[in-house]
C-alpha cells in the first residue's frame, strides 16, 4: 500500500495536516526554548559586590541581610548569590530590611 493510497479518517488533505502538525511542533519547541532561556537568565550567579551595587547598599549591610535570611551560597571561602533567590527574597519580605 503506497502512502497516497492510505485512507485518513478525518476530512483533511494529508499535506495540509502535516503542515499544521509541523507548525504546532515548531511553536511548542520555540516556547520551550524561550522558557529555558528565561530560566537561565534568572539563575545568574552574583558576587557580593555585584549584589550590593544592584541593591545600592554597602557590603556591611549586605552581610547583615545575609544574617537575617538573605539566601547565599559559600564556595571555597567566597559568598555567591543567585539572582532569582535574591529577587524572591526581596519580593516576599513583609518589612523593610534596613
């Protein structure tokens, strides 16, 4: 049985059907890629100086905020922050940090 002889159980032209399928798959893949890129951008690793500049605070104040619960990660004696964690922490604070 050749491909042209195959009966389809729905009223679509096979060529139109496959074009629509390709279009849907392409849209899904583009959406997944965009979401993945957004997540990667949110997971930037920042050093203490970068976070302090971004928040316009001193390093002493930043250390105080870490003691109060600002998420940080220590690696080989250095302190790092994830951009997404810093933003989430600031968003969820009920009172000012200063």
